[in-house]
């Protein structure tokens, strides 16, 4: 990671005519999970220590919240979990005050069939940040995880039709940004990330345009989720979407999506090159 708190770069995608400067804080990891979510490992303090070892100045725990999801396993926190999350988080804030800023946030997974329920659940806690995502797609009987590589999820979504799922996914995010008070949109194009040769059609890109318009109108940030570097060689979202966001003056917020302490701040050192003029992806 660079020594500067921020990195300033210029996007120059010829197709977009985008030459807006962008400042991004590489000393802050805005998306961290812990053992509380049932699919990550490590205590909250393990992540704090990893952040300090990586010379970060702030982190945001963005733990999973889902409403009325019908799925074989729970990959999100219960009320009891969140009570413990806040208790431990507040303890760590006091212990590491002056050394690291610790934010306690939530990654709110959208469910179009449970908007009121999700709002009610979000109202229970004093979040420092609410991130919006959309993980589970319903066939009317059960939910399939749109970011999972498990065969049962991939087969179930494929049976529904990939274009249908993509359209529903972006429609859901558009609705979520309109109806949920969030501060950042998370890993926007990570949907069905394990399907080879998946691509968006013209209608999907129009939905992305509409989604980013709403994000800009609500003064939300767009996450640069660096977990994507390990899967496809660039973060979520891709260069094209980032350029679209920068053209709208949307803030870019780096997040590792860490599920292990050693993943805190992962690949942040690659973001300057990703954002820089002349990147081959541009």
C-alpha cells in the first residue's frame, strides 16, 4: 500500500469520454466480515490487529443482514449476533482509540419480498454505515445464492435463465437504492461471478446506468471490492462501471470483503494501477 492516505487518478475510457479526477482512500478498508456471519473466520480483534499491521487508519465491519431468506444455511447474523457484534465492537473502539478508527456497519442484503422487514431490522441498531447488496434470488419456493459457486446454486439459477436472473438482480438493486437508506453500493457486478463467459446485454447495461444515476442522486458511494482481483484480475465493479460512476462524481470506497484476518486490505496496492490512465483495461 502506498504511503499516501489517498490516491488520485484519472479515468480516460475513450468510449465514455471520462476524464474526471477521483480520490480514493487506500488507508481505509470499508468491507470486513468476521466469524459472526458463519462463513468467515476470526474474531473482530484479529481483524483490528491485521489492519494495524497493514498500516490502515480505519476499518468498517460490514456484517451480513438478510430478511426472510429461504436457504439451506444461515450466512448472516441474528439479533443475538448483532448484540454481541456491537458489544465487542464498542470494546475495541475504546481499546484502540487513537490507533485505529473502527466503524460498525451492515451489509444489508436486499429481498424484494421483505422490504418492510428489512427496514425494521435495520432500524434496531446505530450503524456507522449501511451497505446495500443483493445475494439471494427466489424462484418462488426457495432462494439461490447469486454469488456462490456451489453446484446447486449455479444449476438453480441457470434453470431460471441467466438473463432473467441478471435483469431481476439489477431491478432489485434499483429498488433497494430507492427504498433503503444506504451509504454504499457493494460489489455491484459480482452477480453470478462463477459462470464462465457471462456477459451483460444492452438491457442490463441500461439498468446499470439507471442504478448509478440513483446512487449519484442519493449521494451514495460505490464500493471497489478488491476480492475480485483474486477471481478475475480486477475488482468489482469492472473498469466500464467504474468509469460510468466517476463520470457521475460517485465516491469510490475500497473494501477487501475480508473473510479472514489476513485478507484485510488485500490487493489495495493494485488499485492505483487499476485507476491510472493507460491501464490496458481502459
